[in-house]
C-alpha cells in the first residue's frame, strides 16, 4: 500500500489555516498534525511543502465531458478533461447526464457512466430533467435510492431542444423535494432568447457579436427570479448554476435575505473575462468565447466577486465544455449555430487564486471554501472531500503561491485548441496534485491514469431536508406598510 507524507506546509481548510504535516496511507488521510515523520510507514514518499499551502483538491461542480450538443461532441472526453483538471489541482468533478427529450433518465445515465469509466479523477453526476412523465418521476427515485444522485438539472433555455417549461419545473422540483435531492437550474428565459436570436439575425448581426445581444442580463435575471419563486412556493432548496450578472446575483441575495435556501455558482471565466471578446475582429477567437450565459460587461464582475465575499454566492466552477475551432466556425455566419461552451477545468484554481487571493478579495480559507468545501457540503460529499482531516479522501493539492504561469492553449492539457484565458499570467499554482493518495501531477509532469477515477455516490439529504425547507416556506413575510 502506498504512503505519502506532505511535510512542513500550511494546511488550509475552509475554517482555518495551520502548519501541519499530512500523512496519507493508501487513498485515505490517516493523520494531520505536527512532525508526523515518525508515524510514516517505512518507504513513505515525502513531499517537502515548506513555503507552500496544502489544500483539499478542487471540486468542479459543473463540467461537460464528451457531451453531444448542438450537432457536435465536445473534444475533451472524460479522460482528457479530468487529466487536465488534475494538472490544475482539481481532483473531482460533477458532470451532467443530459437525456434527449423522451429518453429514459436511467438509460441516459448508464450511457454517461460508460463514457466516464475513462476518468482519471473522481466524478459524480447531476442528471438533467428534459421532459416530464411518470417514468421520469420513477427514474428519479431509482437514481437517488440506488445510484447516489442527489441533484437534478433543469435547463430554462435552449427552446425546441432540452428546455423545461414551468410545468416540468414544478413537477420535477416537487419530486426532488420528496426524494431529498437538490434541483439546479440554468437560468435564462428560453422564450425570450429564441425571440431575440431571430430579431438580432434579422437586423443583420449574424456573427459572434450577436450572441450576447440575444441573451442580455435581463433574460437571466427573469429566469432566476422565476425559478426561485417556484422553489419558494414548493419549499425546496435550489442551486443556480453559472450566475453571470448582477440581475441573477441580486435575485439570489434577496431570496436568502428572506430566509430561502438558494445557492449560487460562479464560473471562473465570468469573474475575469468581459463581453469585448465577442467583438474581436478574428471571428474564430470571437466564436471560441460563445457560451451561455455569455460573458458580460465588466461591471458585472465586481458584483460576482462581492457575492463570493459576502457568502451570497457559494461555489466556483468552469462549465468546461470544449469545442474546437472547426466546430465553432460552423456558425461563423449565424451565431445561433455556434456550439455553446468554453474550457477552463485546468485553469480555474490558478485564475481564482490570482484574481481573488492575490488581490485581497479572498483569504486562502475562503478560496478553499469556494473552490472545494462548499461544493462538497452542498452536494453531500463533505467531509470525505473538500476537507483535510483524518479519514478524508487523500485528494490534495500542494500549492505554491509564488509559482507563475502564462496560460495558453499551447501548454494546457485539454484537447481544446483555444484557451479563453490565453495570455493571462497568474501567480500561484499547484506543484503537486494528489489523487487517491498517489501523485497525479508533479512540477509539470502529468501522471494521470485512464480509468483511475471512481464514481462517487452522493447520498440523499436527510429527513431534516424537507422539514427545514417546509419551515422556510411556512415563514410568513412581514407585510410592507404603505
């Protein structure tokens, strides 16, 4: 059995930072404390971490590996995508099973599970509800009880494809509450997007610059408010993915202020990239940035950072969904045909550290919270993941705060031929990534193994899940006197 001693670093958890050694035997952390050399088994590999941080491996709660979408399939499969994640310090992902309309949820789940057997790191799934019927309700129950699924995704966009209408949202949210599962939503008003796309194209704007015009912040804000209202009426907690603008961030903050359990996710890209990328004269570069929701005017970035700082927004992700230039350029003359998606699973931790910790926006412990611990808590992986303590999984990153790197498609490990962070120099990055107690990345040497990742079941939330939600629902608002 392999053993690994990380010696002399500063252990950073979401609640505190302290100097300690970390001893891993097999795939588990067996001790955290001062001077553990005497406790290490003979022959244990030693990492000298003086001057570095030792943190829980990153958890990316929003990726799309090997996903068929808009007539194309992402170029990163589960091996290449998770290997890239390991190179950047991410040791677990939660990907998405997305059934076609009328496709059995269980059949789609089994298909994705087959693809994911190639994963180099641990993985789980959210399962999308793309239609409603008795079999969907039944399959949701099976997925929760037998397969360890505790979250279901709802696309409020992509009309005539995978978009949920309000009836589906209501039925699925109610069923999730019964099962102890968390509904998650992609919040954009699909009807408005569909209308605006047609209007923008008719106006003569057909290139990538039309994409953000067809999906303004108001369509995201409306959908976020609607999903939150439905969740409030039903008394179910809700998780809003890729919050990109002030309108949806403020909707979450308002709901939380009145006691509703609403959680928000921010993408690394939305924190540092603005909508000027869609006006790049190089159509290939502009098209490469097409994702939904789109990158926003710069003023929205500060709102997102403040949401993370205040605890109104909770997790950071990437929505890693890589299409190559040839796939993107299918829509160069009609932006509605550009496959939506960008990469970032490898760059997320370094970008957030550099733009967050190095600027004073986040402390190292807050960084751990928004890149790992909060996702583990929200999706019932904690403290097995997202925390450094005896008995936790030996998924760790040794972080060098002085390491610098210029991010580029020429050096990243994704199969994508474009990097949305191209040319950005970041300070802070992993010197070592440990997955299952084994070194998966060491100073530029990626040692990812195909199939080494494990599917991690996430238990349903306990009986207090529904009771607490119902209590929040029953709480009477204070009437406003006019």
